[in-house]
C-alpha cells in the first residue's frame, strides 16, 4: 500500500501543535491576526469536567488547554503547558496524528514508541476515543488522537 492509498483509506491528518508557558491565548490571537484568520476553537483547563481525584489547581483554570487557528489552510493547534510540566523554549512543538480509525492510531502509537518514551498511554479522554503522547527514539514529541471527522469544527 502506498502512502497516498494509506491516507485515503484511513483519512489521517498530521497537524502542528505548539506549546506555550502561560501565554498561549496571546500567541493564538497573535497568529490569527498575523495570518488574517481566527481562532476556531478555544478551551481552558477550567473548562474540563471536574475530577475529584485530581482537583485542578487555581493557577491552571484560565490557561489554554486547547486552541485551533486556521493558518494558510492548515489547522495549527495551541496549548499552555500544565503547571509543573516541563517547558523548553524553542523545543515547544510536536506533531499530532489524527485519525477516525482507533486501530490505526494504536498501530502507529506502538510503532513510534519503539525505543522511545511513552508520556501518556493511549486511553479514552473526554475529547477522544483514544489519545496518547510519546517521544520517539529521535526525540520528536508526538500526540496521537482518534477523532471523528467533525473534530475542530
């Protein structure tokens, strides 16, 4: 199967994800303005459903958990890092593979994690049937998410 056939069969997309250290809202607004676009989705950590086992720190509530901006016809995603999580200026970009096919996400996650480091095992979340994070053996940060075709709209 060629790469084009693979993409056509599984309707995957590869997205850019930028992380910020508390100034995500400002960055998303800046890029939307710079590219004459708009923020198409914005959610704070405070918008998450409460979890009594893991109460949300007050300083995290207004930080951006997820934002999307359309830039030159592509979706660029943005997030603040959660308080206490590492942030490295200049290395705050990762790639996100999206697919509506959960088995495909699992296969790619398993392939990329070989000799890498799993940061978050694939698991259901309130926004995805299956979501996980890893760093591959070359140091590239990945997010993989099983999303339906209407995600972000």
